[in-house]
């Protein structure tokens, strides 16, 4: 959050294996100065991309409810592909083209990959009725809500491997096979867990999804809002990985139990709240690079950034169900639509703009300029 306390860089010749979005808890002095000089204008310009994409994904496909039913699962299944391109491939193959063609190329790959994985999800959940992927109805069961917990859990596993586990051990491979192997591994693990717990009726699908989304919220808090703090300060890799994994799973589990057993929230409400937190953290910490908290020293800066994200989450969790009601979304699906808006539509738009499109058309510091500008807080 500030250059006053930088984590010691790796020794010369030893690359930092962590993804750019979660490398130690401060930008380089040059990148920090760049962010301070260009925010909030850069973030506000980014909203011109983020907000229309969010609206299109949320309500443009035949209304809010139909967008939820059709685009919600497709977007969720596409998220691991987007994470692979942004955090494992570092925007390859789009890097072979100039902007904006690079963003268009990578976006097309995300869409195609999402469709392929959604078709695979349909085969698992509903059999070979592929019409249900695009035109669900009474005669053609769709992916929503049956496959939402499967798709969401797989994406959470991808983020756990990417951020919390620092891409280890697959990060030692070439980025292309490493990214493909990461998605495949998380798919296998996610599918086995889903079959064992949800398909067997041991756990309700809504609660299963809520638990994974709660973990996702803590992933975003520690590894995006706080850029790996405090775990980034643990020098020994095995200890750092163990501490990070145990902490994020424990915090996710505790948050879920608190909401479910103490607050008596149903699974969809827990998922919507955690999903809103994820979207707000990405909006505050990635799109706006933690402005205005970035102008403060580390402790008050981190605190302010988190408080802004929490306040924005509370506001949107209160507002979006009311908007869903105004858009004729059935009452029993209002929380699900809130989740779709924040976790699928908004989060996808922010990651696409910042990590895939590299904030086009905004000019960003070129490579080699001395600023390790990671497009993250």
C-alpha cells in the first residue's frame, strides 16, 4: 500500500514465483508514484468499460432473470480460463498483438473456453441435452442452479492454487502447460468433491456453494486487497504456504458458520454477500489501485482500503435485491441475481479490463520503464 515498508526482493537471478496481483504488499516506488498520480482518473475511465459490461452480463440477455439463468453459469465456467490467461499465461496469446487486438483475442479465448467448460458441466449435471446450456426450459434443464456450485468451487480452487499456493508446484513448468494443468487439476479436484458431497446429497448445493464463496472472499481480502500481507513477510516458503492455506480456509469456514448458524442466513444470501465482497474488493483494490488509501502509510492505508470495500459491499447487498425486485426477478432468486451481478458480471468486467485488456485505452507504463506496474493495489 505504500513504499515506506517494502518486502525484501528475491536474490538476484531468482524470480518471484508469485503472481503479480499478490506479490509482496507494496508496489515499487515508481509504480506507487504512478498510481498516486493517475488515480482516481484511471479508475474512473475504467468504469466506462466495467459498468457497460456488467450491465450487459446482468440484464441484457432477455432481462435480468434470463441473464441469470443463461449467462450466469457460462460466465462462472469461463472464470478459470480468464484466471489462466491473466495470472498464468500473463495475457498470452494476446501479447502477440498490439492493443486493443490483444484484449479482443484473449476475450474471445475466454468466451470459447467458457462455452467448452459449460458444455462439459452440462454433460455432468444434466446429461447430453446441450440445448439446456443456451436455451434452458422445462424440456431442456439448464445449468442454473444445478451446476453453479460446481463451477464456483472450481474457480475458488483455481484461485487457491494461483494466489494462496503461489502457483506451486506447477509454476516450475512452462507457463502454457502450467496454466492448462492448473485448470485441469482444479477441475478434477472440484468435480470429485462435488460428486462426493453434492451429487450424493450429503451437502445441499446452495450451502456447498456458499462455503466456497466465503473462502473466495478471504482469498480476495488477503491476496488482492492486502497483496499477500501478512503472509508475504514469512520468508520460508513451506511455512508461508501452510500458514496461508490454513488461515484462508479457516476464515472462510468460520465466516460461513457464523452466517449460517448465528445469523441464520440461507445459503444464497451467504453466497451473495461473499460474492459482493469479492466484486467490491476487485473494484477498490484492482480497478482503483486502493485509491485514496494508497496515499497513506501502510497500516492506515490497508485499513481504509478494507473499510471502503466493506462499506461498498454493505451498500450493494442492500441495494441489489431491491433492484432485482424492480426488474421482476422472482423473490426466491433475488439473492442469486445479486451474486450474478457482483461475482460474475462485475468481477469478470474488472479482471478483463485490468488484467487482460491492460486498462485499454488508458496508457500504462511500458515494460522496462522502471515501474513494476502490476495493475493491482
